[in-house]
C-alpha cells in the first residue's frame, strides 16, 4: 500500500514537473509560442493554432468559420475555445492538461503489461520493461511533444483521444474505448483506420464477467457504438454551424489535399508537381497505400493488437497527408512500450542519428529556402524524405523485432542465430 | 550474389573492421583540408560570368561628369562645414539639401544598448520616386557618415548628394531610388533595414515614416580617401557569412574593371597577380571573414533580408577622380534598374579567389562535410565498439566453414548503460548557457575580468567534473566510449547543419575540434593523459580566442565587445556556435581524456 502511495507521489511529481516546464516556456519566453505556432513542422493546415484563431474570429462574428478557406478543423473546437476566457493563460493550461491526460493514458497502457503479454501471446522477454512512470516521462519530456504543446497544435487533442481509446480498450472497457476513438476520428479522420486492431484489442481484453463471446457480435456492437457517436458528433456540428459545409472543409481537405502548404510529409511536393489530370488517380493511390497496411498488419500480428496499433501510428506519421512532429511524438511515445524487444532491433543508433540529424537540418534547409532565398523547395523536401526514411526504419526495425520475438517462441532452437537471406 | 552477401556479412564481423574508423576519420580530415587547398587551382575553380541577362552591365553610356564636378565640389564644401557637428544638426542640413532637390525625406532614431554601452543616432533618407515605376521596387544608395574604421566619409556623402541631384534629372528609372545617410556603418543601416521590413524592436528603433517598394539591391559608398584613386575595393561579406548574389559583384567588376578601366580588388588584396598563392590567400581571408560572421560595412545588414548589397571603397593612388566613382555607381544602378525580377540566377554560396574566379558550393562543400563526417564516423564506431564485450579480443567466433554449414552464432551485444553518458552530455550542453549569457550581458568594463575568471575556471572544470564523475559514479570504459560517442554525434550533427548555412564557420570549428575525435581515457599512461590535456587546452575556445586576439593585435575586451554588439544588434550567431556547440564538445572531450574507467565493471548482461 505504501509503495502505491510513493508511486502516486512520484507520478504527481512527474506531471507537476512537466506542467511547470511547459508553463515556464510559455511565460518566460513569450515569443516562443508564436514562433513555434508558425513552424511548418508543427502546424499543418489541419492542426494549426493560427488557423483555429481565424476560424474562431469568424465564428464569434457569426460568419461561417469555413468561409475564409483557411480553417480546416472540426467545428466542435470552436465552442470549446470560445468558451475559454480570452486570457492566453487559459489556453496554455488547457494544452498542458491535455498533454498530462495523454501521459496518464500512456501510463495505464504501460502498466497493464499488454505490450509484453497479450491474450494470445506472451513474450519470453517481457520481464525487461520500463514502468509506466518512465514511459510517461519519456513522452512528457520528449522535445517533440513539448514543441507541439508550446506550438498549440490541435493535434494534441487527437493524440489524447487515441491514447485514451487504447488505454480504455486495454482496461477492458470497449464502450468508452470506442467513444474515445470516435472523438479522435471526428477530430482528424485518420484514426478511424485504427478501428480494426482496436476491435481486436477490445475483444482480447474483455473482462470475463462482461464478455460478449462471439467475436462478430462484439465487433458489431463496437462498430455500432462508433457509428452512433460519430453520427451524434456530426449532428451537433451541423446544428452548430448550420450547414454540412464543414464536411468538405475538414475531411474533404484531407482527402483531396487541396491545401499544399509544405509540411514534413511526403504528399505536398508530389502534388505540387502533379499534372491535374492525374491528381485524382494519385490521391486514390496515396490513400489506398495509407490504408492498405491496416488489413495486413492486423492479420499478420493478430496475436499482438497493441503492436499493430503502434506500427500503424508510425506508418500514419510517415504517410498521412498532413503529418507533423506531433504524430512522430505519438509514435515515439508508444515505442518504449516494447523495451523487451529493443535488444532484437538492429538499427537503433542509425535511427536515432537520422532522426536527430533531420531535426536540425530540416529547419536549416527551410530557412535557406524561405528566408535566405539561397536554397529552394528541393532542399526541404530532401530532408523530409530523410525524416520519413528514419521513421520507416524505426517501423521496420520494430516490426522485425516483434516478429523475431514471436518466431523464437515457435522455434526455440533458432534463438540467438542470425537470419540469412537465401 | 548470396556468396557476395555472406562475404560482406563476414567482413562486417571481422574484428579488424573496428580498428579502421580512427584512420578513416583522420583520412576524412586530411582529405577535407587538402580539398580546400586544391580549390584555387585552375582545374577546380571557374571564371565568373554574368548569369542574369537582364543586367547588361557596362552596356550603357554613363553621363555623370562635366558640370556635376562643380556640384560635387559645392556639396563637398557643405559636408566639410558640417564636420564636428551633432548628428541632428548634420541631418537638418542634409534634409534641407535633399528636400531642395525635390525628394521626400524621412528621419529615424535608433538606440541600441550592448555590453553596457549605448549606440544611438539618427538616420536620414530620401526617396526618389521612379518616373517609370509604380513604387513596388527600390534600390538603395548608402553612405555612412563614418565608415567601419570610423573615418569621416566626406566624399561618400557628397557623392551621394551629387548623385541624388543627377539621378533626379533622368526619366529612365523604373525603380525608386532611396538615398540613405547613416551616422555609423553598422548600427544605423541595421536599424534602417530592420524598420524597412517591419522587423524592428520598436523599443530600440523607430518605425520609418516613409517607405517605398521591395528592395532589389543596395550599393554603399565608403569614400573616405582624399585625392585621386586607382582602384575600387568591393566588400561583400554579410552578417553570419551570408553573401550577395554573385551577379551583383560580377556587374560591379565588369563596370568598374571593364567599362571604366579601373582596377578591382576584393578581400583587401591590394595587389593580386592571379597566381596560386594570391588566390589561396584571398580565399582564406574570405573564409575567415565569413566564419567570423561580423558585419563588414553598411551593406552587411541588407543581406539577411535577401537584398543583395556591396560596399565600394576606392583605394590606391591613380588618376581616377570622384566622377569616375560616380560613373561606377551610375552604371551599376542602370544595371539594377534593368532587373525584371529579384537577383536569383547566379550563386549565393561561393568563395571568390580573385575578382573573376570563384568556386561554387558543390565544389567546396564536401571539404566541410568531410570534416563534420569524421565526427559521425567515430561516433558510430564507438557505439558499435561499446556494444562489444569488454576484454574479449575476438568477439566473434566463426564456425569452420561459414558459408556451407549455415548460421554462425552471434556474439550477443552487451547491454549499454545509457543513462550516465546521456546525462553527462546533456549537462555539458546546458552548462554552455553560462558563458553565453555571461559574455552577452556583462558590461564593457567587466568583460576582461569575466573572461579571465572564466578561462581559469574553464581549465579546472574538466578536472573537477572528472573527479566528481569518478568519485560518485565510477564509470566503466563503455560509458566513457558512449560519452564520447554522443558528444561527437551531436558535434557532427551541428556542424553539418551549420555547413549549409555558414560553410566557413563550420569548417573552422570542425578543424579546431578535430583533435576530439582521437581523445580517449588513458588509465595506464599519465604521460599521455597530460599530453592530451595540454593539447586540448591549447585548442579550447578560450585559448583560441586569446590567440586570435593576439594575432590581430586586438585586446580581448574589444573582441568580446564586438561579439556582444554583433549578437545584440545584427543577430550574429557565431557566439552561439562557439559556446553552445564547440565548448560543450570540448568539455565532454576533456572529461573523457581525464577519465579513469573502472575495469571490468561492465555488467555482462547478455540479451
């Protein structure tokens, strides 16, 4: 009991430390927040705080927030932010609270031990793991997370919703998991692709007393919940803005990539170069590519749905239309859950070095392109390619490690041997 | 193919591979340096050429001269009568002159505070509205009342007034022309350009009452010399080593050298025979100036705003008079007036080694990148090495016939203890805030004592840190390897990013930190430890600063004051690089050298 109290105190201290650090950055460096808000690495057209303020201004003046063609975020952000008192400190506190809520969810996921032993698979290495405290600390003090929080990108809400969906699923509460996922999907759309692995996770972690046995029935119930919640959210949005205009302006923009502001993803440059006649074809190809991982990974890694969720988050942060470092921070938050397979990974140093190099070279090349005028768009795009490479190396390496872990359970005699291409 | 692959795999596990990286690093440094020294050869450098066809330099007849000589003399007389008066009185007079010419004039106050000193003054500028333009573009003609050496720029100011009167008579301008007279060469232009682009801090610099279009180019005249001159000296270094578009320099060279028949010099090379030694000297001077990143004249402040600018200084004894100088400016302005779009065709990254010979970034960048790469190579090598079991000479036991009988057993990697190395490197990085803050906020009179105290502490700091480390943590050899690995990785990363922004600075810092690659703990040999410590102290940032000040006959106070001024006013980031990139790497390297690794402490945690 005493130990529990100590842990509780430690966790509270961690949250307090993270909150104080963020608050200090907000208040001691007043220019920092606006600087980061303007960075393309943090603010994308669908998450930018500046655009949110624009939408908010229009909303407060009883004009449709989507009229200016600038605001591409969910309508329900508007009442939330217009209800906040206008002092900036309340916005800061809201973002800090959201970060800490995310960390709390992450802590629960880590402490459940789902990463090491799921319903259908138990890793022989699961003893070696980090506590939820460490994982929450890694998330809260990750510079990418801090930068996203200071830059007040609205993707923190999606991050929080996704982490809560997973944490509720792990806790055996499928209903609230589905509600959280619906919120995430409502805010950013792409989390809807996490539904299949999340259904499996919910099914695997059902509490025995409330279990719905046939898998199909359980899935159907959960899908119904998602559809119901999404329908309710859309209806509320409709009532609030008075038209269905928000659908093309939020999800339509993501689907058709009509705003080509540079970001750290791989889409914008490609579609700038594209001839218009091929545009719709390649949009379909890009979206198909993004979604095709869901089925394959879910089936291949059926025994470890949490791994599928983690890998998908990594894939989304590389291949989604408007990625930012916030998506990378979510993926990097989930990766430490697999501490037990780290020794099986082969390129950790290379990955860390690539991610660090690009973190510094990206802003330098963006500066050369936009401010100094002595570089061009290719400079920045080249670095975003390398950034994508670093992340995909991490995804591949983690997949390799997890599969190898599974394989060594099936074939104990092969443990410790090198794989060779035949 | 499989045979080749497994051969490559076997080579990867060969213990000899791990002996290679230090030599590879050394090779990288040597190739990087040799590469640089090859650049002045004919085979590696190129002749300059005008890339933007719209410029047409030297294609128009210039008419400045004749009776303008008398006008010039009159203005010179006015300027002479203002010598010794206050800034405001001077501007009152000059304003009445330019208003008399029918130009709109504006004034701007600025007050900068740096190192406990106040730099204040008032800029005066006048706008000639283009008869054929729509005020969307403008070119600037600058004359500072005092040049960078604090000499009175009498002829420069008089020439700007004369040219203002002369330009006003022409109807061919399609861009506005702004005439700017600043009280000094660095702070005044900086305040003006900042305010022109609304990027100023309104507490220190006033807004401009009058504006024109986007600036397309700027020429500054620094004509303090009395009497006739022989050649013009082009100063082109901007703040932080940014350079103007090469086309601008080429245009001036072609107008002054080709059309007017006067000599053109760069980088204070008063005589240049276009042979290898002179080219090399020019290039190295250029690199040194670029690396320091200081503002070198009134033009420097324009370049960060993507306004291409140069300063022209007449020098030498010859038969060219003020009118010839005016014709050079007239010709250059006619060329800039022709521009249809911003200068963009030619190079922004180049090293000039003679007025008509240069190397572009593709040719010279590899040398800085190689120097930066040596750190990364070593960092990767140390990471791999730290993963191998301690004390085992041959970590790999291969089976007799590798290819035939399938899998070889891998020597499992030792678990790395990352916490302590990461902590040490992080602390080193954060400590860097102290000298950076100290030297940018100390008042003028305190700079030398602060520096002396810091230098003494700096010598003792690695010893005390190392002592703390060995007493409380007893790090293993592996942890020392990791400290060095992380610190070198960071250094390599910073330097390769920096090489894209300021090549010369990255190269110089890379060379000065290159000994860090070869530093390691010497538990058995106190002599080597002492030798390495002495070597590192000789290339520490503080020692290099003192040596550089000594070499240029400056006192340390001036150097630090100038650095603080450049950081506060122009945003020169060299101090950031010195204290937050170089110094932490040096500190981590020194701690590594002094380390006494605990033998056999590495836990043989196998995975």
